[in-house]
C-alpha cells in the first residue's frame, strides 16, 4: 500500500517527463522543417497526394506544439495536433517500412502514444496550464 501511494505521488513527475520527452522530439523534428522553410516537407506531403499547405500545419504541430508540450501550455490541444500529425506519418510514410526496418514506424508510434496519453491525461500539476488555471480562477 505504501509503495502504491509513493508511486501515485510521482504521477506529476511522470507527466512532466512524458511532456518534455515528446515535446523535445517534436520540436527538434519541427525545427529542421522550419530551417528548410518546410520545402522538403511540402514535396513529401504532395507526394502522398495531400495538399502541400498541410506541410506547414505539420511543421507547426511539431515545432510550436513541441515547445508548448515542454512548457505544458495548451497541452491537450498541442498533443492532439501532434497525435494527428504522427498518425498520418505512421499510416502514410512509415507503415510500409514495417515496425523496425529503416524508416519503420516504431519511433513515431511511441511518440504518438505519448502524445495521445497527454491528450487524455492533460499536462499535470507541473505545467503552465495548471499554473494559469490556478492563478486565473484560484
């Protein structure tokens, strides 16, 4: 029983680590697209028979959404955008390569799972979301 209480007390830290890990991965991937002005990403998106402008949404979901996840700001919205972005990436880009092959979907699927968990659980108490909510209505 004491072990469970201890582990439950660590949940805020677990959510913080999930947010920072997912956010860092997303922000770095998005940053490379920002540096390229998303041009390479536009060509990739168009090669998937999707409108090229979606590449800019994808870049924003990764870079800006990643930064928001790190801060815990608008966490559920940022995580939802990343979940959709990664879902499309897994389904249309990585799936044909298999789970573990080069270009496989194991890594984007893991980040997708982290983001989906953040959509459902929220940012937790160690976040800007909680701080703003507490200071605005508290």
